[in-house]
């Protein structure tokens, strides 16, 4: 009996260990099933390639058919005599055209005037004027394709045609050309028609360069990238130059606007120097909490962070201020002077949205720099494949391309229907400041 019991106890763990194996066999196909499915998958891939090649071949044949129609309209049917004729057929020549993300060479017929001189076919002129290759290259690169991998990312050329424009150097030239156009448009376009209720400013490191970006919020709740400027750091000089350039491009700021920043002193000073009392500063509460956490030991981080978060969720500024001061006093009493000083610094500017009495949904949006942080995330995603930054101009081109990529995905901010409340609150806030300055 003792041996049987010991054997039973010894077998139980083995049975438990066998259960995961049975589970894996139930969830995942066996080797035999994989061998059956592999030919189907391979066949589907080959069928797709064949279908793509067939459709491209039909496209080239259709293009050559259009060329023949142009010839017949200009010269007349081949082999038939015409008493009055202004043009003659003049053989054929290879012509390059954009096709499927590359340039292919196709034969086109030539036409010559009776008096001398070649005439360009209308279709050829139209197709060559419409060149989507730079846009195709830019879109592929923004999707994460490297310049070396561009050739493999586009469909193969039609059978029997020569192609070019997919090498690393050719893709780089097209990319620089298109990105330069985008950057020029984003840095020189007029802002005279843009009206703002909110402004977010932040910097991003690109290689050894720092690019400061400005994002605006319109009275309709739309997010509008305004511009960028390159410098060594987010200092006041760089930020001041950026804001001044926005004004030079026609941006009119005649009413108070809510300026959301991460707490950088350079950005704050630039906004105060250029916009004066029209800049109502809101410090990002997420950055404030993060800064305090960095000064605390790990065992105290979650507790203090929860207290700060609860304080910023208060309904009135007095309540929020009282709770935050209690946290500051506790930190100071318990030997966390650096964390207490970090929380105390700029405290009033973290309460601006509470003082304005905004609806909760607008208060949540404007209390952090999340909107421009999302923009920065898109820029980092676009630039992730760049390993060598050759110049500051290259850095600006890539950042501008990332901004354009993010612009296509912008939506109205949450709570945009309540923006009139923000506008009214900003005006009251500005009047209050004016009265206080007059009294003092």
C-alpha cells in the first residue's frame, strides 16, 4: 500500500506537466497541418505577384494604345492616303514615365510637322507633367521603409521594360526634393487666417540638434502645426525667434490665449517677452508629477504621486492649492527637501485651468502637453530609421515631414464645443490681471 501511494504521488506532477503540452497541441497546428497549409500560403503569395505583374502589363499596353489613338487623331489611320496632312509619323523612341513607384521606359511613337520639328503627344505631355514618384517615395519612407529597402517595397516592373529610380541614391534625391518642398511650405505659408485659443510649444532632440515646434488650437477645436525652429537647446533665444517668426508670417494674437508648456524656463520667458499678458501660462501637470517622482525614493513615489494627482483633480483652486501645500509640508518634514522644492516651483501655473473654471473635458486636455507629445511621437516614428544626421537642414526636413504625417491624422480636440467657455474665461482672467496691475 505504501508503494502504491508513493507511485500515485509521484505520477501526479507528471500529469500536471502534461496539461500544457495538450493545451499547446489544441491551440497550435501540428507539424502535419503546417505542411499542408504552407503550399496554400505560398500559392497565394505567388498568385498575388502574378496578378500584379499581369495588371501592370495591361497598364503598359493600355498606355501604348492611348499613344496610338493620339497618333491617329493627329496624323490619321496608318497606310491610308490623306490629301491634307499637317503631321507625319516619325518612328518611335523610348520615353520614361512614372509607373508603380518607379520610372519605366516605354516605346512611344514620334510625330513630326510637315514643315519640320517634332510635336509632343498630348498624353505624353500630361503623364510626364503629373509625376507622383516623389510623393510615392516620401509615403513609403514615412511608413518605415528604408532607402535601401525601397526597391523591394514597390511592385516589380512590367515584363520587358527597363526601370530606374529605385536605387538608394535615386530615392534619397527624390526624398530630399519632396521633403524640402514640404518644409518650405510649412515654414513660409501665411498664418494670417489662423486664429488661436491655445498654443503648445515643445522641443525634440534630433541627432545633435534640438527642434522647437509650435502647435496651435483654433476656436473650432482644430490642431494646427504652426512652425518649427532649430537650435542647440530649448533656450529663450530659440523660442523667442520661433514665436517672432510666427508673427512675421501673419499670425494675429489680439486676445489672451492659453499657452501650455512643459515647464521649460526658456519657453516661458519667450512667451512672456513676445506676447506679454496675452500669454496665459499653464504648466503641464504630468511633467510636474514626473519631476517630483525623480526626487523621491522608490517606496514613496506612488503614494506622493497619488496625492498630487488628487490635488489636481480638485474642483476649486483653493482646494487644490491647500492639498499641494500639505504635500509640500510633509515632504519637507520627512527629509525630501528637493522633492518639496520641485513641487513648489511654478505651482500656481499648474493650477491655471482650475482657476479658469473650464469644463472637465477641456481641463483635462489643456492641463498637459499630451497633444504636442503625440506630435513628437509621430516625428520620432518617422525619423527612427535615420542613423546619420548630416546637417541641421536635414534635421528640419525630417521634422517637417513628421509634422505633415501627423497632420493627416489630426482630429478636433475633445470638448471642442465648449471652447467658447475657454474664450470667455481667458478674457475675464486678462481683465483681472489688468485690475491687479493697476492697483499695484
